[in-house]
């Protein structure tokens, strides 16, 4: 069932001593076909990154329900942004951001004919990405064990809240549950405050990044071995792997609160401080940072205090250290503070609002702020979205096309991958398969 000649990485050959000769491509993943069955954020974030690196990402949605973010507020359209749809040209902002650079078609995977067509597409694809609940793909007959019989070179990524194995694999999870389950909420906030989640769906975005890394790694393995494989990504695993670098299991023994606010147990001072006109952050991670900060503060006299020069003492007496720094910072405007600290090489930053971030020349110069193009009008909107975050010296990475109109590429894909005629496509549409 597998077309043995199908590969998008034919330009890669292993040379002697492990060197790899790569035919220069416009983008790293050019020619790589990704079938995207994902919804909401974690999966679409993964395939967005793949699209930015040049993969042909084909969104496949249910013809009856479509992508839920298309019709989810807030919207952007001819009248600007709104929480209520005011015209049939309004589209969900989440869709306009997350579907950039992708193609769109519909296929009813609950029908036998729809599943058959999907399997035929898999024969000519490189990657399948799905974030259904555990067990759904097996019931549909589109799980990895089934699809690898059709294409043993397929890279199949499953992205779920708790992973495809383990006693809690079947639990449903959104970002809030994952931040709670992983322990992140228990360490976020002030020591005497309630548990808090991060202000953005952090676990979704992080899992999307790990998934993209796993897929690219599996493609690299396939280029060397010829074999595809399954990639199992758990949102909880991803978030936990990042937060548990911190020795959180030792905090009780060290007499530290689980929630440290903006502090970190290894450094002092390390916090946010109020200035006359806003907030700044200051962190002294080394002894040199602390000595430089004392000079900036005009407190060189404290260099003679043995306690102040001991990091362990400062961590144990963070309140006193923060009062010292905070009383000083309160006397200046943020711009003056940042100028003094930067000149002395002390790590610091303004606490920027989102408006401040969007106006920040540095991010603009890095190509990290883009105007969202409306899928229908093809015109720029007032909505901004992030650019591609990784910069390559030889191959560009960017989102060349706006989000597609839902189903816009259906006929094209059915003709190209399956060789169907207009009459056959019309019949599939009439029967609800596409």
C-alpha cells in the first residue's frame, strides 16, 4: 500500500564521516506534507511552527463542525475587533493567527469513505498530527498502528494532556488543568496568596513547541534510517520537564515557601520593584552583579558587611534585601533606573505592558510582530501576531500566507492526492464525506 518512491527528503544523503550534503531549499521543511487533524491551541501551535519552516500543512476538519476557532470570539472583520460577530466576514482572531501558512480542507473521518480517503492521503504524506482524546483515533481506524501499514515512513504525532500511556491518560485536560496538575500553579503567586496560573495558556504553547521538535527529530531519523515512528507528547510532561529544573522538592527542607512570587531561590535580589512611573525588574545572579548594583545604588559601604556579601544570607533575608533595593528604586523614573543599571551591566528590564511590547523597536527589528491578514479580504487588520521565533542563517522561516478560508483547498487536495474528478468530489460533498 505504500508508494516506495514517495519522499520529500530525497535531497539528503549521508556523506562520509557523518557529513550531510543538503540541497539548498528555500525553507528547511519545503516539500514535507503534514496532515493536521488538530484543534484549539497545542496542536495548531505545533503545525504553525512546521508551516513557518516550509512544510505544506493541510488542515483537515469535520465538514459539519469545522474548526471551532473560526466562530469563536473575539473576532476581526471589516468593523475591526469585537466580541460579537457583526458581519459574515468576521473571523475568530485565534483562527486568523494559528492557521497562518496552512491549507484547509474537510473530511468526515466518522464515515468509512472519509477514513478510506484519509488513509490514501497518508500514503503520500510525511507527517500526521492529532490531538484527539486518547482512544479516538483507534476507534476511527486512523491510529499509528493502522496508518503505518499504509505508509511505514509516516511520522505520527499524538499530542494529549497526559500522554498516550499512564493511569491518567484518558482524562480530559485544558491548559488550566495542566498547569494545576503539573505543579506550576502551586508555585505561582505570592507566598500567602492563592495558586495562580500563568497569564497565557502556557502549557499549550510549550507542548506545541515540543511536538514540533519531536516531529523534526523523527524526520531526521527517517532521513537516515528510512523508518517512520510515533511521537507521543504529553502537555503535563512538557510543562513539568521545564518547571522541575528548580529543586522544588527541597524547598521545605530549606525553609522556603513553595510560592516565591517573582523571586528565585538561587539569587538575591531577584524581584520586581516599583519606580516613580512604573515597575522594573532587577536580578543579581552573580557576586559581580550584586557588587555592581551596590555601586549604582551608592551603597558601596555595604561591601564591608560580611553578611551582605554572602548569597545564602541574602536569600534567607530576602525581605531586607528587597526593602533596600525597593526604597532606592522608588526615588527614580523607570527610564533613569534602566539607564543606570544597563550602564553598570546589572540585569534589568522595564515591566512592559503589551502595548509597550508591540512598540518595542527590538522585537520589530527581529521581525517578531506581524499584522494579521484577513482570510477573506487579504488586507492587513489591526490585529498583531508573533513572527517566527527561530532565525536561520541559510533558510528563511516565516508565514507567507494568511489563514485560509475554511475548506478552501478541498477540491485541490482531493484531485492532487486522490485523483478524483469534479463529479466524484460533488458526490462526496452531497453525501457529507467532504
